[in-house]
């Protein structure tokens, strides 16, 4: 009964915490421009993240090591430095984008420019981390994040042609704007396969004292939680296709266009639901990334770490998330467009994937770490596919972002 | 710097590849550049027309939502202002294109200019909470959008 409750809570947490500014923006752009044609990209991204999250949890439960901890110990500190710096940089950009998402939500709610909200939002996030516990951060915000289910409700209420939706699950060549189509596809994959998501999950497993008895729980949370989370992204895409696309809005290049998605379905409450979804989802993601920055550095340098400890017990750990939250709002305060920053940070996320996934693959095949619970053929093939995808994303996305993307 | 400029530099650049692979390296880079040039649509007039058409639909949808009291005035006003800026930028992008000197593309630019002006009028009406002014601006927007759609067919690439 206790395990069932844990699984349910884990799934709820995964669902509530799945959607963030990247998945919301990319799914909305894809739906508005290409209708249901890019559903396959969301499905592929979701399958990839299911495998990665399962591996991250398995590694933590069996070896007692987080991914960061394991990579540093297995490859040595010098080899670990490059992935560390790359992930820190990517996380910094994604965290800025998430804070930008909360700031936009605040602007939509109040009419005061998003630049003014960046620092107060960062301070509020810092207060949550300073005063809160891991359970509070992980479950509290994620449960509030269930408001994002309004996109799924909206998609069902719009009564889409489910046959067309099913056709979208099969990759197909675009009828127009080929460059934009592939750019959207790689952006969706970049948004779905976020390194911070599975790295945070592995740290969370250690914070929650997981052991081998949690392997089944881990599998259920990874498969069901991420699948339901992916369903919300699908909901965003379907709503964008049936509302924005149907109204002739097929170029989403301004964040002001996004709230229009839910208004024809829910009226004024659609506006409120969009603002709440964006604000809560991005705030939750910003908290997780700030914590992930602290986990990365503390685990990398072997410092004492843990969100459940008092700040005086792990001052360096707390110092890292404090510094991260001090620096991340700067691009938003300087007026950088949060939507453009989001899309660019998704591209950079995609580029960084091989740096984190390759060492992770070695770890998951090392008997010294995972014993009999090493990757099987399917898991290894999945990880290799992710590496290939990551490499393709890196090669294709960045030039497209510079020359062809919008 | 355009893709064409970069491709030109690649042709003349001394790449850090060994003799045997030098040509291959240059060929690969050139292929990527040419593929990007072929795919890149950001600077083309039809792309600007799409952006303008989409922005005008955004303005119409926001005005309808505002009239139905489904969005707050500050949001409608900010969205219309932003839409007017996007339309003005689309007009500027078209102007910077050499081929925009042609009369058909000049007419498209005029239609985009009308759309931008209509969005600004609508924004002023929303800011003043004046439904009559907003309604007039909406009509203006609709007429300019139809005009753009008609002229855009002349700019669209022939199959």
C-alpha cells in the first residue's frame, strides 16, 4: 500500500513537473505551424526521456550514486570537468528561460513589463529553496503543476479528428517550410530530453533514500509519469493546431500570442488557466534547475549536499544555488526576449546531450556500479539512439537556429 | 552576414585539414552552407507575408477576445502594440530586399503598412477603452488583411 502511494505520488509529481517553458513553446509553435504533423517528435522525445529517467533512478537505487557523482568517480575529476561546465552553462540558459516564463506570466497577469519581474521571481525561488525541504520542492510545486492538465482537457473539448492525430504519430515529410519543420522537430526533442530532468531525478532518488527495493517503483514512475507528462505536451500541440492554426495564426514569434490558445475554449478562464500554467510550470522548473546546479557542483567537488539539510550544514551547496539564482535573471532583466531565449536554449540543450549521455552509458554498463542491473540490449540501443539523436540535433539545430530558424 | 557571404568565405578559406581530406572538408562545408541557403526562408518576401498575415490574425483574435471581455485590457493593448511592431518589422525586412523594388512587392509592403497602422489604431482604442474606435480599427484591419491576401498571391513563388 505504501509503495502504491509512493508510485502514485511519483507519477503525479512527474506529470505536474513535466511541462516547462521549452516544451510549451515548442509544442505551441509546432502545432500552430504544422498542425498535427510533428506529434511524432513529442512521442520520440517522450520515449527517450522514459529510458533516461529509468536509468537515472536505477543507477541511484543500485549504486547509491547520483549521475554526477558516478561520472566523477568513474572517469576522474579532469575528465568530468568538460561535461560539468557544459551542463552548468546549458542549465544557466534554461534557468533564465524558465525565470523568463514566470516573468511573462506575471506580466500577463499585471501588465507590468516582464523585465521587472525577473529579480523578484528569482528571490522568491531562492526563498523556497532556503526555507523548503526536498519533498516540499519536489511534490508541492509539482502538484500545483497539475493545472497544466487544462491543455489535455482543452484538447479533448475541441474534439479533434483522432485519425489525423494518429497519422501525426508517424514521421512524415513537410509540405511547406522544410527548414522550419526540421528545426521545430529538433527543438521539440531538445525540450523533451532535458539533461537537468534525469540528473535531478537521480539526485532526488538519493535524497529520498532509494535502494534496490525501489526498482519497480522507479520503472513505474519513469514509464507512467513521463508518458502522462508527454500527453500534456501533446495537449498543447493539439490545442495550438486547432485554435491558433485554425485562426490563421501559424507564425508564433511573440509570447503574447500564446494565451490565445485557451480563450476560445474556456473564455476568460482560459486566460487565467494559461497564466497559472505558465507561471507554476516555469517556477517549478526554475526551482529544480537551481537545485540541480547546486547538486552538480557539490557532487562534482565532493562537498556536503542535500536540500533537507539546514543551510549552515551545507553552506557551499546553498551558496551555489544562491549564486545561480542571482545570475540567471540578468538576461531577462536586460530585456532579452524570453521566447527567443527559450528556443535558443533548447537548441543548446540538444547540443550538449552527448556530453552527458555518453559517460552515463559507460556507468550503466559497469558492473562495479550497477552489478546485475546493467543495461540490457534494449536500454543500450535506446541510449545509443539518444546519443545519435543528440549528435544530429547538435549538427542540425544550431546552424538552423542561426540561418533558418525563427 | 548572409549564408551566401559565408559560403564565399568557405570557398576561399584555408581549412586546417590534411591534403587528402582538404577538398572533402571544403565540399562538406559548402554542401552544408548551400543546403542551409536552399532551406533558409527567413529573408524571403513570402516569409514576411506569412508573418504579416499571422500577425493580423493575432490582432483580430485579440480584438474579438477583448470585445467579449475574455482578456484584460492591458494584455490586449500590449499584444496589439507588439503586433504593430512585428508588422512594421516585416515591412522593413521586405524593403531591405532588393527585389522589393518591383511594383507587386511594393504593393504588399503598402498592405503591411496599412495593417501596422490599423493595429496601432486598435491599440489606442483599447487603451482608451473606446469600443467604437476599436470596432473601426477592426474593420480597417480586416480590409488591409484582405488586401494583403490578394497581393500576396502575386508574390507567391510559381510552382
